[in-house]
């Protein structure tokens, strides 16, 4: 799962990237994309590790791509180059600046959060509209030369609907396309069809007051477009993250009334909005979290562990995380009748613990 970070200059985009991936910022100005992995610190993994005391503990992860800041008034070729860096990501994280800092100027013509959100939204819509129109032109040229196939006819129909929606300044994700329709336009990699998470980068005062100027219209626009929403005090959380002592981190977070670090809150929002769940494998050798799409089957989950497990799947032995923690051992879970066998087509639920049986 790859998530592209997209934002205007001077919004703290790379600070958020640093917080997520523990990447040390050397120079906030860059020409190329940087890809780093964020470890998802799931407390359930820690609990399972305490129970099994394994040799290895492996958390789930997400890949984030930080790109150069997007200058909406810049050269069209450079704008296209930047879009290409995140063309194939699974979701977008839009970083919006709210923090006030006299030494850091605001992005040009974007001196408040709602202006920035409108600019980013408009740029994504215009990019997708151009892609759709170009594809429609190619289909029209093709139609004059040869007879359309059923697939091409269907593609043209859905593209005309998408064009109309984009012209109304609405994201394609609001259209509730079927899986078949999404496949028809999948090669276009439309940004407005991807899950969008808006991250507002606030300052200490704004975070403490749980308020910033233009918050209401930003939240309303996110709800209207079905964007996920989160606020993070990027600067202070990076400072906390740089502390080596875990107890110091905990006390610092408590002093600031931060119940959960921003990276963990953001991970949960990403998982929920993109439609991801976690399952676990446990044992004395390893306790590990795995990430799959919501609605995945047991057989598909087995394939996440190893392709041979999916190909030679027999059954999955399943118990729930909550049951294991409550009763303290696999044997007691079985005694309570809460351990079960699952077939290949049974749908996996978040937090289930699997032991896969497969032919050698």
C-alpha cells in the first residue's frame, strides 16, 4: 500500500513525512520523490508479544512517498512531472497548513487552510479532466477507423459521465462506480478516484484549543467530498519522536494532553478510509501483523503470508485477538469453544489470528 503526500510549498509536508517514517530531514527542498516505510505501531502486536515472548516482532507497515512541493502557478511540465511521481499510489495524503510562523511565508495566494484545500482539489480535478478528455479524443479517433468493441463502448460511456462530474468540481470517488467500471478506467490512474486523507498541520496553540481559522469550511468540504480528516501538530510531534527514552515520550505526550501520537492516529484513519484491516500470526519464533483489504478471504490472507499457502490452502485455524487476550492461552480459547476452522472463501475479520494449513 503506497500513499502519496501532496501539498503546496511551505506547508510542512516534509515534516509530516518525517513524523510518519522517522526520516531525518536534511533539506526540505528536493527535486525527486522520496519513498520510505512507516511502521504501524499497533498495541495489539505488543500485547501478543508479551504473551508469546517471540524471537521477532514485526509490525504492519505502509509506504509513503514524499514529492517536491506542488507549485500551482509553476511550469506545466514540472507540474506534470510531479503528478507522475504519485500517479500509481493507492491513496493521497493532502497536507494543509494552518500553523502560524512569521519566519515561514504562506504559499502564494494560499494564506489560509481553505484556500490551500481548494487549490489542491482544483489541480487534481483539472489534471484528471485533461486525462479523461485526451482519452475520449483517442477513442473518437479510433471509432472513425474501426468498429468499437463492447468494452470500448462501455469505457466511452463511463468516461463521459466522469467528465460531467469533474466539470461540476466533484471528485470521481463520489460516483460510487462498480468494480467493473473502475477497471474500465483503471489505466488512467485518476487521482479523484483515489481515497483522500486531508492532514491539517496545526501549531501548538491551535492544537491545544482544538481550533484554527477556517476549520469549519475545511471540515465541511472534506465531508462533502468524502475525504478523511485529521489534525496533527507536526513540529511538536517530530520533537517528541526524536526523544530516545520511551518514558520521556509518554510523559511529554501526557503533558500536552495527546492521548495517542499523530502517526498512530493517522494510521488508523488511513486504514479505515482506504479499507484495510490487520490480522496476526503468532508463535515463539515470531509475532507479526499483516495488512489486507477489507473483505479478503482466508485464502487471500494466506497468500499474503506466502504464495504457496494460497496455492495449496487447506484451511485456516482461527481465533480472535480479544479472546486470546481475555483467556491468556490458545488452549483456554479452545476450551471455551472460541477456536474454529475456516474454509478458503470465509471472509477475514480485523484482529483475527490465523494459523494456515496447506499442502506441502
